[in-house]
């Protein structure tokens, strides 16, 4: 029996290696879309592992259905919420007010914090395009290298994008691992804040002194924001906090006696879809209709915001297929036993898997999807504490952030917007991304020892 088990395990491992290698080759060499590549890789694993056709179909159906039912609404509502915040000028309000409060000398800290908060409801690319003019205006006014302000902003955006819901990445991982989003938010804020400080103001100051990058010509004569047209700072902060507070209160209601009486109500309002729905409705009123937008105009803004969500959902769904294929074929048990025998913390394994995919493929979404699928397929995941699983989620986020280079669209976006050459982008942006992911992971690892 032992020999048979060994043969079966060997076949499963070979199936995993071939399927994952095929997936990476399709994406990297042949430029096949990530959705198709992950789906082809998953089906290949099932076939080589000896699964029946009906079991493969079941894994595909369960992977798509169970994954999308936990994330589809959240991605859609989060996109609408972020679009209203973006269109109303809420992001600029937050940035301008924070810079005023901190002053020019500490504006790098203000931009880092602003980027972190804004990237939770707004996609990274949109947040960068909205806020980078403020970094340039500060560099122009203080006659410093634009990297002194751009790097902290980029670090904050990277942290908010990777570590803290309701941004799609950590929501996806949390859904696959079946962990309460409240714990993910709490651990993510702690990990992300430490990462932002190191990769933002600290690394930005080093970059600003070492590389003098002037403000790009096309924005050198740009006018400052017209603050009279921006919404109030308190309004913007209050709206952004609505989903975070409700989700966290739901998680705390079961462990804090004072909140126990309100647990049924908080449990309902703290459901992620309800929390985001309420935040979106409040944003529609306070940042939309009260700010001069008509309902038809808001409808167009929100509809437009849903365009990029299709790609996110499809890639995520195929990641769910990979997870269930690994689980149903028995590969999850093999991987889990290998990890257990190696005595490696699951948090470390999650980080390494995500980092390897990130370096090979470039896409943080694909890295999160694949890492979450592999980790979720391991046995005993459901028995781990919510805080430990939140640390695993943060580790996946960290791994999917490190080592941004030529195969990452974010690399080229930053290069073009900030006006850098490839070499300087590698020495500044790539190191910043690695600091964000690495510091976030280290903090998650430390927290996991107490979970």
C-alpha cells in the first residue's frame, strides 16, 4: 500500500508541476491571456492526475461558482464606490487637506497616508493618475526631486491596493481561505502601515536625495487644484470609513461583551456587501447629488466603473478552478503534507508561492489568485484561527507585490508618469515594491506567532 501511495503522490506532484509550468509558459512566452492560461493549466493538472471527466467538470463548476459568489458583488460595489469618490474630487480633497495639515516638510507622510486610504476603494492606476499632480506640485514648490513625494504616494497606493479590503486582491484571498474580512482589515492595516512607512517616507527620502528627477515638462506649468470645488474632508473620510468600521464591528461583536446585544444588527450591516452598499448609497448622495451630479450622470459614472471588473472576476474565477482542481485531485493533501514535513510556517509558504508567481508573470492579481488557490487546497486550513488566516492573506498580498519589473504594467505606468528611465525605475520603484511586500510579510509573520 505504501508503494501505491508513493506512486499516486508522485503522479500528483508531476501533474502539478506540468500544469503550473504550462500555465506560466502560456502567459510569459506565448502571451496567452491569464484567464485562459490558468484554466488550461488547471484542466491539465486534472487530466494528468487521473481525474475523471465528470470530476474535472465538477471542479470547474465549483471553482467558478463558489469563488464568484463571495467576490462578484464586492468588486462591483467597490468599483462604483471608488468611481464616485474619484469623480467628485474626494481623493484630491483628502490629499490636499492632509498636505496642508502636515506641511511641506512632512508632506511625504501625508501623501503616503493618503495613497493608502485612497487605494482601498479606488484602483491603483486611477489613484495614481488622480494624485500624482499633487506630488509634482509639491516638488515644484519645494524644488526637490519629484521622487521625494512620488515614492511615498506610490507606496501608500501599493499598500492600500494589496493589503486592505475592500480592494479586490485581499477580498479574493480572504474569500478563498474563508476568513472574516474584519480580521483581514485589522491585520492588513497594521502590516500595511508599517510597510508604507518604510517604503514610503523613509525610502522616498533616500531616493529623493540620490536621484534628482525634475517635474515632467507636461505638468511643469499645471495649475493647482481649485479647492472651492472639492467636497469636505470630514465627509470624504467618513464615507470611506463606513464599510471598514461596519465590517470590523461585525467581527468584534462576537468577542466584545458591550456589542453582544447589537450582534444581530451588526452582523447584518457588517456583511461586506451590505457595508459597501450603504457606503455607495451615502457616496451617491453626499458626493453625488449634493455635489451637483444628476442621477443619470451618476449612473454613467458607475456603469463606466464596471468595465474593468469583468477581467478581475474572470481571472479570479479561474483561480478558484485551480484551487478546486488541486483539492479534488488530492494534490492539496500532498502539498500540505510536504509543507508540514518541511516545518515551514504557512505564512512563509504563502509569501514564497505568491512571490514566485509575481516575479514570473508580473501580475499581482494572477499571483494572488494562484497562491490563494494553492494554499486554500491544503488540508486543515479551516481549522486555523481567523487571525492566522488573516496573516496568511497578508503574506499572499506581500508576495504578490514584491519585485515589480518589466513584465508588470505598473512598472511602465510609473516610469512614464514620473518621467524615469528603466534603470532608475528599477532602482526606485522596484525596490519600493519589494519593501512594501517584504515589510508587510515580516509584520504578518510576527503577528502569526501570537495568533
